[in-house]
C-alpha cells in the first residue's frame, strides 16, 4: 500500500510527448492539475520524443493544442507559469546518446530538489517501444531508486495482443520494474461514474441485498462510439473491438459491477476481488458462441450529402481485412452470486451515437393483479458513464389521471449534463493525480490483464478456427442485424435502444 501523499518533488518524463495522447490528454490534464494546485511544488516535466527539434517548437505546438482543447480553462498567464516547468529532449528511442542526455538533465535538475529520484516515466509511445525503453532506462541506471516507491513506470494499453504476447511483454518490463511500481492505464477507471460503482453498490442498503441471481435478470454493459478508427489504422487492424475495448474497458466495468464485497475499500482488497471475478470469468467455458457472439464491421455510407468510407477503405487497413469494429457477446459467470445470469457486452465504432452505460435489469415478478395485458416493465438500474454522467432507476407507477394504467418512470440522478461531451481529458486528470499520489486503485494489475486475456483468447480461438467473418453494418446504424437476435432469442432487448433512451432523456 502506498502512502497516498502528494510528494514534494517530481520529475515526469513523457516518452512520446509530441503524440496525440500527450498533446490532447496528458498535458492538458497536467495543466488542469496545476491550476487546481494538485501538482508538487517542485515539478519538472520532460517531454522526450523525436518529432520536435527543440523546446520552443514543442511549446509552440503544445500551447496551441491545449488552448483548443480547453477553451474555457486556458488562461495565458497561467499557462506561461506552467510552461516554465515544461522541457523537451529530442531523442531517438533506440539511440543511447539520448538516454545519456536524459540522465544528465534529470540529475542536474534534481540537485536543486528536496527529494531525489522521485521520477515517473510515462510511456505514451507505440507499445512496440515499451520493452526497449524500459531496457534502456535500466542500462543507464535510470530505473534504480533510493526508496521502494520510485521510480514509477506508466504504460498505456495495449498490453500485448493475446495472453502469450502479454506474458512476454510483461516479463521484459518485470526485469526492470516491480509490479508495485508499474501503473497500467485503463482510462475508464478514471471516469467519474466508474469510480462511483463501488460507492453505489456498497454505500447503499437498497442495492447489495438484491445484487445477485435471485433478483437480477441480466446485465448489459454497452459502450458505443460514433467515430470510426480515425488515424489509428495500423494499430486497430491488428486489434479489433474485442481486444481494443472488451479486453480492457468493458471487462474492467464488469469486474466492478460483479465482484464480491471487498474486505475494506483499500486498493489491495478491491484488487483481490476484481482479480477473483476475472479469474472465474476466464475459467468459465464460453458456450454456444455460434449464437452468443456477433462481430461486425462498418461498411461505407454513400449519400448525396455525405460519404463515409467503410472500414476496409480506411488508411492503413487491408482492403480485405476481417477485423471486427463491432462485437457483442453473451456469457455467464459461474459463481454462486451470478450463476445463470446472462451478461451481455456490446461495443462498436461508427454507430448511432457515443454512449457508455451499464444496465442492470431486475427480474419481473409482480403481483398477479398486474399480470394482465398491461404488464409492468422490469425495474432497471442504469449507470450512465458518458456522455452524460449519472444514475437512473426505472420503476412503475400509476399513470396520473388513469384508473389503473401503469407507466414506467425514471428517477434520475445527474452529475453534469454536457450532452455532446466526447472523450474529455478529465479521466486522465484523475489518473494522473492518483499516479502522483502513488494510489494504484485506478490502475490495472498484471493478474487482471492476464485473466482478461484468457477470456478474450477463448473468443479469438473460436473466431480464428471457424474463420468467422464480421457482418457488415452501416455507419450511423445500431450495428449488424444479428445483434438483435442475440437478445431476442432470450426474449430480451438491448436497453440502449433509441426509443427507451429518448423516453429517459426527455424526463
Ligand atoms: C481506447 C480505445 O482505449 O478507448 C479507442 O483504444 C476508443 O479505440 C477509446 O475509441 C474510447 O474511449 P472513450 O473515453 O472516448 O470512451
């Protein structure tokens, strides 16, 4: 367990500082932390990359990007103060001279600091560089420390491509950094409503007693996107929706929803329960995948007013690629709490809208007097992750003015309501603050990653041995046709259905 205190000195090295992630998420989030006084007093950021030639060029680009990303928060005077803490080193990740220079710069700066070697290395590069950079850090004695807590290594997903590659990748990192000093980012864990799941579950008497197979009919975890793959073709074509979204974000959400109550709310206790859940998931054989798995790929949209390229036409995508941009899967968790409760996960790109929600549908067992034609709707708990954040509970009430007509109504708790919020840097702000505090609760442990890969590998094996091709769907649609059958077969529906959403949003 880390001490969770804000350190007095910190050197943050971001490898890949000129990339999209650094410029649009990491540095804007650091600026916001600075504004809120959440950065250590002695803070030094070193952007290490090959793209920009010098600090002036790096800062010029950065300030333009940050101004664009944070139109309401950006203040020129404050930015200039913050920028004094930003430095840049042009480095070729393979070249030893760069690491020598890095070491020299860090040591020099540290001489004026109260604490030494409190360093974080953030690898915001293509994952191919992770083992190389960690090895070089070790070679140049940059990874050693005086205290057990430092230095810290931060890595972005993907952690491998399957279990085998993840194990290999992890063992290379382990040669240099111990698990306790590795912070694996799953940015969904930084989202407000994801952090809220455990509070909702365990700080409310009304949920926990019914949070099991006796009362819950099914769970749906859905994360859809309007955007396509943008400029990430090279990565995405080797990944696809199962690896890109389900292996990480959707399984992390499921772990928090379905885990057993932890002994206490300390990082280790929560982690233990998440790992147990993911392990039981990985050990439950996936049945009837021919019916329970749907893969899709977006096709092109040709309209007189607009043209949207199909996935196979995107940059750096093979024209005959069978990578899935949509995946929906149904399965069970074979433990005492959840045995027999279907879990449905769904994610996809270029769909109708950006939407991440968790739906807990309760069983329908009403008083016999209500079981006539006007049968009430099931109770539904909706955890709204994005774009709007909040919680909604659907229950039944008598329609005002009617004699006995029943209508579903929603009780709505809303965090904030920027309807068009896309991916904001806020999740990163939380993650960076936790990283600086040394709080690992918002990061994923190797054992979680390993079990999540075991689950995905089962699905991939089924797909690869049967050579299953994804079904086409139109951009802006709700996905391939078979996804409706996946739930209709069980006499259920997807709860992110447009009509329901509209009804709820109009409240
Ligand atoms: C990333 C995936 O991890 O999450 C992307 O690699 C995806 O493909 C993104 O678009 C979604 O994040 P958010 O926060 O916008 O839902």
